[in-house]
């Protein structure tokens, strides 16, 4: 296994540009993908020789939307613990923290998915199908958290933290993440004042970035080249980002977590 040494640029890039990238180990990527693949295969016809892409195209949209809600896209404990420990080793001290944690699943997710307990940690995976509306709109994760905290969500972090300054989003490309399909960000947008409207949708209340801002900045969305070479991206909770509409013919699989830092007080 390669041991990668954190770059001293990490903290600087995060605070200046709002993001930075970091190599992600292959052994964890394989472990995560084998869980995802096993989950997806049991939704489709039992054809072991078929490629995962073919299995997915045999699953109806109805089954897909029922079985792929966020509650089912959470890694089992054995895997999420290893992801946390990798992040802890590489980023905790490096970002000036004395300990780290990851938020708990949402209570409703533990109701929907009986394999979860309310204490399980929320490291999600995501599978975006080609030419299907599986990718979300551009957003800032901080706006989601603010809404969820307002609605009483308890992340169950065993220390006090500030959701803007002590929390870093980590997004990990796992499969099919090429330059045109991988995560896009708007560098420096974490420092901007951006008008956000909360709208009611079929999934509940959702924060939306003002269409004027999005239109004015549509050419500023970019994807760091390291992402399509397998590195993960760490970004500020206020950085605007999105998973682009998917126009090639391969599945895009990724994972995401909130890495929460305990500061020495
Ligand atoms: O992967 C995507 O399509 C979006 C991911 C995202 O919004 C996140 O990880 O915060
Ligand atoms: Fe996000």
C-alpha cells in the first residue's frame, strides 16, 4: 500500500480556493465498489456474467427510485469505519484538529432501512445512470445542513463544532468519473454572498441557489483534473458544486461524507 504524505498546501487551498484534492487509496475504492456492486446486483435480474452497467439498465425506473433512496446508499459499518480511519489519519492533524467525527444517519433513514441503527455514520454512495435525472442541482452543502438543523436533526457528534468552520466535505470518485461526468465546483464561491431560496419539493424543503447567480456563473463550474485520475476532493461547506448531467454511457459512482473536526479549545 502506498503511504501518501499530506501536502502542506491542503489547508491553504481549502481556505483560499475552497477546495483541494488528495489521492484516494485503491484498496478502499475496491472495498467500497464491491459493496455497491453487490447491492445493485440484487436489484436486477441475477446475471452474474453481466456487466454492472447492463444490470443497471435492466432495473426499472420505479424500482430504482424506490430502492436507491439515500437510506439505502449508506455503507455498512465495517466499511465506513475504514473510510473514517483513512480520513482521520490523513487530515485530522493536517487540518489543525485534535480529533474527528462523522455525522450520524438521519432518524428517518434508520426507519426506512431496517439494516441501519440511528447511531450509524452517514457515508453515502451515489450511482448516476447515463441519461437519467439522477444528478442534483448546483448547491452549497451548508444550506442543507442549516435547513436540517432547523428541523431538529442531531448529527450526534461527541464534541462541539461549528458546521462551517469545523466541517469539510469529502467527495470520492469510484467509477466512471471522467472529466465530463465528475463533480464540478465553482472555485472561490465559498467566500461569496449568494442568494438562496428555500423551496418545497416532492422530497421536502430544499435550498436553491438563485437562478441569476447560476446563470451569471455557469462558465465558472470546473472539475479539478485530479478527480478523473482517482483523487478525492475536499471542499468547504459553502463551496457551490454539482454532479453534472450525465452524457456519456457509463455509470458514475461516487461516495461522500462530512468530516468533522474537533478543535483544541
Ligand atoms: O455526486 C453528486 O452528484 C453530488 C455530490 C454532492 O453534492 C456532495 O457530495 O455534496
Ligand atoms: Fe453537495
